[in-house]
C-alpha cells in the first residue's frame, strides 16, 4: 500500500538487515524533473571544486560547479579536507558554471591548518548528528544563513568516538568511520538498490532513526550505501528487535502532519524545513521534490 509523503507516493519494501539496523527500501515512480549531476558523479568526473573562503570560515565552503548542468549536494554529505572536515547543513542545487557558498558544519574539531584538497567522503554523517544539526538550523525566516549549533555537532562526534571506542587526534568523524567500517562493509556490499527505489528508511526496533527520499532512482542509487553506512554508526552493536513496515509507515505519516516552512534555496530551487516531532530539510525545484531528509526530533528538543 502506497503512503503519501509531501505529495510523493511511496511504498515500503521488504526489510534488509545490516547488523542490528533494519533498512527498508522506499519504492516510487519517477515522474521527471530538472537535469542535474549528483555529488558523487561531479566529484568522480572532476567537475566540482571545493575551497575555503578568503579568509576561511568554519560554517561555509565555496563550491565551484564546472559542469554544464547543476550539481546536487545533499544534507549529510561530508566533504573531507580544507582546513577541517565538514558536512552539508542542507541540500543545495548548485547552478551550472558558477560559484556557490554552501552552509556546513565542522566534524573535525581538532584541526585548523593549511587547507588540504577537498574530496567527498563515501560515508554520510550518522542520523543522530544529522538530526541534531537539522533541529538547530537557523530558521528560514531569519534570512540566508543556514548555521547550526556547532557545539552540539561536535558533541555528537565526540559521543560517536566514545561509543565505539575510537580515538582521533583531530576529533574527526571520518576516523570513526574508518575504524568501524569493517563491521558493516560486507553487508553493505550486499545492499543493492531496487529498480524503482527512490528512498530509504532505517529503524532500530520500532524506532525510525533516519529517512531519505529522492526524486529518482538513479540519485538514490548513488547515495544509498553512503547514507546507510552513516546511519549504521547509530545502531547498537548488540542484537536489537527488527524494524517493521508499520513503524516506517507511521513515521511517514508523521512527516505529512508536522509543521513546514518553505523559503528560497541556497542555490537553485526552494528549501523545505520540517519542525516538531519530526525534523527535516529538503529541496524542491520545478515543483519536484529533489531530496528530503527527516529524523525524529532530538530528545533535548522534545523536552524543551
């Protein structure tokens, strides 16, 4: 049975188990939309350059799109290098042949030095960090800023390091990923997108911890393993109850009932913000939802 998510009909597929994490494909119909390259495609083809501003600023990076079409960089995508590693605060459709300043959060608190070449991590930030970051973003009504609570983001990186017993000289999230990758790499190799898969939802037991929805299967296919690799850091190392379709469908229904705010995107398109029991951020262009990321609101926000 299909569930409507902000006007997009999706059907929850069969569960795939990645350790204690239950991964559910979200299947839908591609109805067309703007032409663009994904971040992985643009980096692989050498059509994107990322550099520090002059002078460098922690919450911003300059993206030069050398392609003839826009490039989509999605929330949670991590850029490694520069003066310190950062993760995207929101999804941005970078115009063709143009420079775009994108909002980011630092995920490497212990380094600030001569900039290194910037590359793209193959792993997204974990869902807990993405949720904390998203819940703390400046309101769209406040203007062009998309700043996060950087202190809370660093706390999440430190928590991941302590949880997994990983020491990092520069307090880098990427170091945690490097050490923990062996735990799920074989299972991730077996995770293949379905032909009509446009999204993914991950749960531990009855708790949905991460959700990403794209406009087309080809975009989901390029991000699927990186998204799940990030969320896997949030899964317990001991066995956990399996997630259910019912839990996923209830979460999807919660997205439709939460408060929404819409404003101009950082690059092309319109940015969407969710707030309430579900927090999230997304981007639409030409009336097509290109990406939506959603998470349960962090406990401290719910309590507040």
